[in-house]
């Protein structure tokens, strides 16, 4: 059984949801949301099996992307679009 805790569930791409259903692990609760719905400083992963955890940074108007830092290495960062699907239900 999947429980999606998402204020805007229609914005998540259908391919991401179908990939989750094909996942063979028993997942009870999945928090899927878009990057734009998180607050600055929130932790997230880019996939369920990802080992890297990122911290949401500020929005860069000229690039139209959010700056996200790796939680383990602050010199490593990624620039993600606001509609990127992220996962927030994990233990850090």
C-alpha cells in the first residue's frame, strides 16, 4: 500500500510514480514532493535508493534553478529545477 503525502500530487511526473510501483521493496510511507514545496535548509534525496542527501539552497533567478548542496561535502552542489521530484521520508 502506498501513501503519498503530497500537497500537489498531480504535479509529480507519472513516470516517477510508475517506477515506485515497480520497486520490489515493501514501502509503507513515501513522501514525494517537488523541490519548490520544500523550505530552504530542508534535507532530501533524489531517489529512494540514493545514498547522497542534499540540502535545499536559495533560488537563482538568472538560472531559474535551486542551488542544492550535498550534506556530506559542502563543495559539491547541484542546480535543480523547481519541479524536480524529491523524497523526504528517510532517516539521516
